[in-house]
């Protein structure tokens, strides 16, 4: 699913009017009707009342249509017009006239703090004040109104986007509606997925209003099961272990061998035909016992990676960094490893930390390699950022400069591949546990070994990782989940892809 900017959505509106030969008023009616039906489905057997706060633009017009339709179904509805301007959009004006004709309609204009209504209890608040066109600071009295609504603790349902949020611009220092639910039209907005703003949307429901987006292009996409199924490669009958590639996982140090166990198991669970761990001598027995399917190579270092030896085989992919540490000998080992790599590699954990302290090594990384930093590791690589948009811009610059694919891990992990951004919606807060990232790197490496392109492996890997985490949480709870649980459910995710 493509994610469009506010400007593109406006263009889609205009395209729809032309291609479908309808008026903007008819399109507003269509969109608001979808929101109304969603509300009716949720509240039809309840005795709740609605207080609907409408701006004087087209988002407010949507709210007026919703109000009229709820009144026609005999819900108790009060409408409050947030008059931030004396200029009303033409479609807003027309729907205001229609609402005024509804018997017993209650409409109140708000122009300052003293006009704020008592909110009561057993009330559903509808936020239809500002839509995706907002690109500026709100007047103080409207911010006070937003604070008043938020502090009420009543459910708030935002129409298209929470008021105060900017669809595709950095968050500004102002009040934002903290919605319980957002009913958004056609496509979710980019800000719905960023750490600074995602918390304001509540549950997001996307309502299809048949906008004409055929001529619009976007470099931002939401990863969906449908798109993963297109990437997925089913296995042929006469395959063998060599068909599915050989992963070399290099890492580990004294007290940190668990990370190598986690990533190795994940690579094999993701379908790699063979996996070899290149580890310090002290980790050999640990790995052999914990992962019997795994082969091992011991470096000369007893407790840390050191003294790189030329490999006797050429792996399809190398995955480096899990628990490796940053000893000077390990840094030398890493440098020799990446120089020897014939294919794109996966770099995680201490591999990223070594890069952040030795930026000159970036030039030696094979093109299309995948970096998997969590926020702190990313900050060490690109420096601090002022907001989420600057963070993404800096990450894209690094990715483009060195031809890398970089993950921005989080609740909605972003895969940055050149100018393209893929947003992963799978996963849950229970995955914020030690070793979860090691599992993810193993999954991506396992997919790359099977000849998935690095971009496809990264996109598919984060989605599988999140889905497996969701299944693990259902069984064990978010609180009790550990990283190893995620690997145990990778197989069930593959089964779901086939069905």
C-alpha cells in the first residue's frame, strides 16, 4: 500500500472528480458516509451521545455530514463549529445549510475559551476540526480546546487525521488531539507511523472511498501480507541444502554467545540450507550443543574474534556483529571480513558500533548490504536529529552515499533502500527484549542466502519477524516473551504465507 503526501491526496481528490464525473460535495458525502457507517457499526446498540467538533474547512464539512447522518438515526448529537476563520469552504457551507434543516439540530459556534462546552459523561467526541491540509501552528485558543478534549478522558474519534498533526511534515510544538481511534480515508498518512506522532492516532481504520490514485507515484509503502506473498519463493521438488544457500554468522565474545545462538537459529528457521558460526574458541561447545544443525569455525581468539583466516568456502551471505564486542583485534577481524566478502552482507550490533567509530570502513562494505541499527546505534552512525523527518533524511543520505539498505528499528520499523521507504506494521511491544534484534538479523541473512535480493530480504525479514513476534505474544504474552520465542514461530508465519 502506497503512502501519499497531503499534496498528492489533494491531487487524487481532483483526479477523482474528473475521472468519476462527480462534484466535490458528492465526494465529501461519500467519504463522510464511510465514516458514519463505521461509527454506526460500533455504536448502533448503545445509548451514547456524540459531541462533534467541526472546523470550517472540508474536514469540518465531513463532520457536518456525519452529524446529519447520526441525527437521522436518532442519535443524540451536538455540533460545535470551531470558528477559527470567517472564511468557510463552499462544501462546508452547503453541509451546514443541510444540517440546519434537520429537525432539532443543535449547532453552537465556538470562537474563544469562554465558549467551550461542558463535555459530560457517556459521550463520544468526534474530532473534525483540521484535516491533512494543516501546515501551521494552531491558534492558542484552539490548542486550549484540544487540551480540554484530551483531558476529558472521553473517547475521541478523529476524522482522517488527529487535529494538530501534520500529515507529512515534522511535528511542531503544539497540542494534538490524542485520538482513541482515527478513521482515515483511502490511505494512512506517513505521520501515523513515526515515533513522535504515532501515539496520537489510537487505532487506525482505513476507509476506502475510491479515490483515483492511478497517476500518483510514491516511494513510501506500507508492507502488507499481499506484497510479501508476491516476494515469497516456494520450494521446488528437487531442491537440496545447497539450493538454499550457506550463511556465515560471525560474532560472539565471552558472556555474549547467546546472541550467536539466537541469530543462528533464526537464519536456519528462515530457510537457509546451511549455517556456519565463526566464533571465538570459548564459544564452540556452547554453539554446538545449543544449535546442533549449525557448523562452527573457531577464530584464534579464545574469548573474542581475532586473527581472521581465509575461509575454505564462499558463503552466500555473511552476518556480522552479534555479541562481537569492539576489541581492537575484533575491529581488524571485521575489516578483513568485509574486504573478503563477495556478496552483500548483514551488519548488526557491535558491527554497527565498530562502523560508527571507524567511518572509513563504510567504503569497504559491499553494495546493497543491510544494516540493522536500533535507535541508539543509528544515532552513533548518523549523528543526532531534530525530528523524525531529519532522522529519515540523514539515514537516506547515508544509504545513498554507500549504496546500503538501512533499517530504522522501532514499533513501525522502516526499511530505507535508497529513496524508497518501506513501513512494517507487524510486531508488538513485547519484542522490545534482549536478543530480538539478533533474531531479525538472522532471518534477513537466512533469506539473503536463498537468493532473495537484499531489499526483499530486509522487507520480508522485518515483516516475518514482527508476525512471529505477534504469534509469540498471543501464546506467551508480551511481558513474558523472550527473543527465542520469536524464532519458534517463524515456521507458522511461512505456513500463513502459503494459505
